[in-house]
C-alpha cells in the first residue's frame, strides 16, 4: 500500500525540533570553500555531518581528497533493494555581515515567518538535511529503498577533487541511480525538474604595472594605469548592454536555442515580473520573456563578479595604483567545452594586453539531462505528490561540477529534484529556506524513494 | 653681514632632538582629511600644531571653517619689517598598514638611515616643520623678516574651505608675499622651483542596477552587470594605452606644449630612468623624455584611482553584483576650467549610461606662476645657497587648491620652494622624508627670509 501524505506529515511533525536543532548546527558553521582561512570550519562541518548522518542510522565514511573531504552515508533499509544516491553539498558561498549586502549575521541561525536564515540555508544545506530526514522517515515507514547521501564540500569552487572522491568511493557506492538536489524552482508554485545545467569557466584577470601606489600628479599621464587597462579588456570582451560576448572564435562554439525550445521556455510559465522581483533586479537588459528565458537557460554569458584595484575608502586618493584584478566567468551551454573557451579567452586577452595574467579558476562542463529516464519521471511524480502541482522541465542556469563527473565516472541515471526558490537568495545576502519546502521536500523524497523501490 | 651656513648648521645641531620630538608628535596623528572618521584626529593635530607654533614663539590663531580649521601662526621678528607667509598643510592622504602596499605602521614614527618614516612625512608635515624651525632660527640670528605660518588641514581633499579661511584671516594676515612648500624636486641633486601646477577635477562614478547580489547562474545574461557597464564607460573615456582622453569637446579645452617648452623640460635634466625607479613604475606608457615630461607637466590626464564592485575576497563568488563604483580624476593644465570639464564629462558619461551617477568630488584650477617675480628669484637663490646646486624651473604635475585661492583672495606674489623628493612616496606606501632635506630646507628658508628682508 503506497505511503500517504498524512503518515509522512505525522512523522515530520514529531521530528521537527530534532530536525531544526541539526539544521542550526550545520548552518552555523561558515564552511566557505572559496576562502582558505575557513579550512577549519570545513573540518568542523564534516564532523557535524558525520554525527547527523549517524544519528539518522547511516553508516558513514569520510573520503579524504587533495582538497576538502566528501562525506558519504549509507542508510540500509532493505538488503538487496534498489539503492539511490542523493547528491548535496555542505560548502557555501562567501558571506560577511555588513558586506555583500548582508543585514543579518550570515552564520547565526534564525527562524522567522516560516523561513530559516543563514548562509547555505537553501544552497545547499537545507536540501541536504531534507533528503537526510526523508531517508530516516522512509526507513521508519518501511520503504524498501536504500539511500546513500553524498555530501560534497567543494561544490562552490567547481568540485575540483570530486573525481578523486568517486575513484576512491566507487567500490563502496551501491547506488543504481543518482538524484541531485541543488537546483531552483521557477517560483513557489512552479516546481522544476531540470533538463540540464550550464557549465562554468571561472577566470581571474590580474594586471600589475608598478610596485606601489604613485602620486597621480607626479606620474599621471606617463605611468600606466592598470585599472583603465583592465576596463578596456573587459569592454572588449563583452558588450555591456546586450551581454554579447566578443571573444573571437567564441560564437562558433555554441548555437542559439531553436524556436521550439524557446516556445517550451515560455510554456513553462516563467514570469519576468516574478523573476525580477525575486532577484531584486532594478533594471534588466531585456524584459521580453523569450529573450530572458533564452539568456538564462540556453545562452552563454560573460560576467564580472568582482573588480578591485586602487583606493576603496571614502573620498578620493589621487594615486595611480600598481595593480587591478577582475574575477570573471563564462556560463556555458551544452556543446561548449570550458578548456576550449579558456584557450580562446586567454589568447584574446593576451592579444589585447600582453601583461595581463589570465588564471583559470574553475572549469565545469555543461550538462544535458536525459528526461526520458524513469528516474526523471519518478522525480516529477514525487514533486507532484508532495506539492500538488506538476513540475515543469526547464534548464538550470547554474552549474554543478559534480554532476558531469558523476555521469562520467559512475555511468548511472541522474535525475534532478531541487527544492530551492528564486527568492531564497542563492549566493546573495540574507539567504533563507522555507519550512514549506522542507516539509514538501521530505514528502517528495520519501515518495521518490518509494517509486524507485 | 649675511648669514653663513655654519651658523645655521650650529643651531640645527643644537635643536635636533627637540625638532625630532615635535616631528614625531605631529606625524603620529592620523590626520586623514578624506575619511570623515578621522575628524577627531584632525582636531588633535590642530592642538599639537598650536603647541608647536607657540613653542617657536608664534602668536597663534585657529580659524574655524565649515570644514577643518586652518592654523595660523605669526612670528614677529622685527616690527615693520617685511612679512612672508609660508603655506603648508598638515592633513595627509589615507594609509592603512597591510593595505595600499604599506609595510610599516603608517602612523608610527620611525627614523632609519637618515630618513623619517610615517604618512605625511614628506607631504607635507616635514616641510611644514622645516619652515617652522627656520622661522625660529631666523629670529635667533636676528633676520629682520616676520614669518607667518599657514597650516591647512584640507589640502588633500582640494581645499574646499580655504577661501572661507582667507576671508576670515585677511584682516590678520600681514604678509606681503607667500611661499608654498608642498612640491617635489626632480631628483635628490635637482632642486626645483615650480613654474606652475596642474589643476584637478575629482569625480565619483557610481552605478547601481539591482538591490543585492544575485546568483550569476540564475540571472546571468538577463540581469545588467554594473561592473561591465562601468568598464565600458571608463574604456570610452580614455584610451588606456596612450592615455588620450576621448570625452567629446575635451580636446578644445587645452593646447599641447610648444616645442620650446618641451625643449626646456628636457633641459631641466629630467631622467626617465630615475623617475621610473623613484616611483616604482615597472612599465610606462612611453619612455621618451619629451613625451614623459610633456605628459606629467603640460598635458591633462584621466586616471582611475580606485574601482570597486562585487566580490573581493579569495577565489570566485559567482554573483551578478548590484553596484560598481570608480574614483576618477582629470589633471588639468593652465587654461582649463574644472567646472567646464565637469560639464563635458558628466554629459558624456550620461550619454553612455543614463543610470550612472556622476558626482563631483573636487575641483582645483591649474596655476601658472610668474617666475619673473623677485620672490621667485630669491627662492632659487636660497635653494642654491642651501644645497649647492642651482634649481631648475619646471612645472609641478600635482595640484594645490589653496594656491589659486590665495592668488585670487590675497593678490600677493607667490613663490614655490618645495623640499620633497620623488622617492619620498608622496601618496604612496612607506612615505618618508630625508634628514638631508630638513637640514638643507632650514638653511634655504632662513636664507630666503634674509633675502626678503
């Protein structure tokens, strides 16, 4: 007899305070993978993760890599039954109170109006905890599916050592399919099953022209100015108004989405107004729905994430600075190769400015899902069961390096079952995750495990 | 009987430790005018200045303005004798240990190998203290010239309230000429009497396109990116490689230096190699001496002093940031008007990007000196007396707002007698001032006072 929402809800209600206590512990650790100073916090998060997995009845192995470890938990519900691996990550994006727009302390857990606030609440500690809770309830309800939990700690830096983990863990992994829960819905009433991911090529541009600050009156005009030179490089690479990428050869590496694909994007019910509001965008490059959906789901981008150089404090300090730096990335669409794009980009930047260092920071291949898989259909059914709305199939604009690595190394069917909402503040300030998504998410996962059985 | 170097040297030797004690006090106060948080430090520097002036026998008045006060000291040596006002400033450029390239604590006084280190040592607390010491020795030696010391505390922000000071102080000021000591030599063996100053227009460019950081995977392509837009604005305003300013109408506001002027620049003995080494420039736009001297002395510039936006820490944070900001300035040559240039610049930036704020931070007119004045000839003779080398007459690439204001408000002859060296690190890290310049500077000022008598 299939499980009912009532019996899952009853278990959720019973376990709520224990869940919140664990969620708080895991959220209050600043497990920022991009900043080496947080290495100790990553280690502490690993310890917490091991305890939480064990408390849920999992057998736990911590796989060390050249970088951060991967925590692997196996919940055995029935010997010989199907096994599904749920992928999540416990590392988070950088966040600092009073900077990056954060009004809250990013590593102080807070519950307010049905939302849980802290860096990583939605990306991706909330979905990870939700999947874990579902594994526990599935066992209590006798769902005959074994669940493995793969918790990475380097997703936000492009999963550079995830292949090493898979090589080590392969003999231990029993899963015959993988479900990834690190993607976003279209809106609170529009669940999504992702049909693919954009790839990412992250690059640091660094230009040094002098040893130290110099007085702009004394040297200005004759000295090189690394900021103006860096601005020129950026301006040559991209049309700031349209976003069109002007790196020679780049156009040949991708194709625009077809009319049919864009028709599908529009049919998903994507709302430009909700999108704009959820992300706090005051103005956009375009508000035409075909254009917007194509740009975020099916076209490559060039973005500058940060730029620095010279004087940053109040007023003006009349110097010619010695260096400038920009952190940039390309999002890539299926068919594009990060290595090839890096070669084109590096060659072009060096042709514009021979002194500019072009340092590759991350390279993640794009991913096209096979949505005809029974696991993908099951994910759609599970979301419909839990939230009462049939999900739509859309592309994910973001990138998850581990997905492509799992596809290559494990050769298992992969499905996406994300739980995050656009208003959660992925990578942004005052990130949060809604209780409604946790509750529904547990139901969806329990149902998914049942459907796989 | 004219004074001799021996008798001045004897007085200098006798007063050395008292001088150093006072110099230390005034240097250890972080009197940074650009950063409002340092208001209290400015006030403390005023108190120290008053004590030091009184200890030297000056009658002191502190003139309050809407901004920082101006400290005015009058040393009466002989009633009815000529009076000269020496202009210096006691505010300093921003500096922070571990940032901006500072290896030392910028506000911890240190003496090493004949140099005194701290922010402001050379610009302009050292020259101020040197002039004060000279006024004292001149009195002891019976030089019949009265000396007034004008110590400003807003020079580094463009002297916005110096006119207000002059209006208030005019009835008190007895000076019949002014000497300004806030300029640099060509090299340690090449004293300079400046024949003019470049002007300055400081502007803040600020562009906001969203409320908060957004995930570049979720919004990238459709969202506007304020950094790429700001880079495009900068790249349109200036040719980064040549420094050529491309603001429409700007070319009509100035004329290139004549062949004869440039011949004079070369005849000054300017050495590109020393210049490059003194300022730590690894590469320059050009190393041709006619070009370099023209660019730093007789051509306008457009520089970006600082740029900020998005993520600045380790690694990459894949966001589309909500805002970006650049601190820029134009140096202007005689004939150009900061107000007119601002109008051209603002119009152009707004035509490139209607959302970019264009905020005027400082406007200082350029200044052309009259080098036929007897005071200017006296300054040259005094420097030759003190340092044993005849000074050259060159332009100063920097700007001193107070000079133009004094010219307008006081209508007195103005001469320049700077003491700073290119290697002192004006506006740069680990700023210092050489004992040799102090010792020679005292001699030069005493001689100058005598020549005016």
